[in-house]
C-alpha cells in the first residue's frame, strides 16, 4: 500500500512534502514549479525530499516529476480520513498536512516542510470546523516547519488547541507566531530557537520524553501586512456562496491571489520553499 522510493529509504535525512499545494494551492501549472523548487531547496541543504501522494492504488513516498504532474485540480484533497478511500478507489489523492503526517507516521519520517498548517476556523463552533492537521500533529512524532497557521483561520484559538494537545510551538528566530503572509502581529510563542541544531535538540528531547509533533514557525521571507481585509472579504464571499469544509482554503487563496494583484501568490511561493529548506537543515542537524 505504501511505496517508498529507494532514494528516500536509503537517506539519512528526509523531509516530507505535501501535494495539496501542487493540486489546489496555486493556479494550474504553478504548483509543480513550487514543488520542484521545494525539492531542490531540500537537496541543497543536504537532505532528500519525500513528496507524498496517492497514485494508482498506492501511497507514494517520493515522487518523480512525471508523477507530480498528475496532481492537478481534479485530484482529491486527501486528509487522514481520505487516504484509504483514495487507495481503494485508485484515485489521485493530493495529501494535506494531516494526510502527509499520517503517512510520515507509517513510514518513519520525522521532518516536514509546508506553507501553513490548518487549525480552528473563525467563528467556531459555527461552523464546527477544526482541521485534522492538529490531531495528526498530536499523534505523529514529526517536526513541521510552517509560516504559522493559515491566516484565514482563528490563529489564537489554534495556538490554544495545540497547547491542549501537548504540541510545542517554537518560533525560529521569532518571539511571535507569524501570520502566514505577515511576519508580525501574531500571538507570542512559548519558545524560540535561533539555529537548526537547537531546533533538532528540542525535537529530540521532546520525543525522548514521549511527545509527538512539534511546530517550528518561520516568518515568511517577504511580509505582507495589509492582507487581513482581503481575507475577511474572501471568507464572507465563501459564506454567501455556501462554500464550506475542505473547499474553503483553495477558494480563499484564489481570491487573495486575484485581489492582491499576485502579491499573496508570490509570498506563498517564497515561504513554502523557505520552509522546506529549514526543515531540511533541521533534519540534517538531527542526523548528525
């Protein structure tokens, strides 16, 4: 059911990458470029990329370029609950953060890079929507590098849930949680590290104590501080249109890309690649 690429199986330092961003995070064709740039950044840091997705009745850990190109807008968004269905029905399944973490747990991969994790949706409990990413972080021994929580969500509430679940949230050279597109303005983080080696040491100690997931939050290379009104506008449009569940994020991202004249698209691309690189640096430090 799970096919791990030979290169991934033999590597000392591995970084998992998702495929939802390829299929649904960018305009058609652009997700492939972001995925290949992320893989290249991982290699430049001395680790091996393991991009995860479901193809032809198998969960693939480590994808070729030809395989990556199959993850288009028709791919199913595959969270933890959807993996088995995608396998059994031989569907193309683009893994979310939570879906990728579930595969990491099965394959023994402990580092992942992504854009932003899911969390508690604004207005909870109306709708009663909390991302499966949080549950997978709580049960998987993996460190995830992200630009914090997706800013269309309730970031402070998500931070509280992560505390309840025992998931350390650590700022990388930052004392506050980045708000995905913006470097500042988020709540204070409980801890800070300034090097990849320090992050690896925190992860190692957490795992030795029986802990599971950690979130390492890195600010985006370019900060946009005027996106919040656009987010509120896009969320209201989604509500009026009856868009809910897994469809909300791609809808809002598309609206932000359009109404910011492409600025959010550029920042999204930058931060995903940067987070893949940092995850690789931590994985390499941990392997020494």
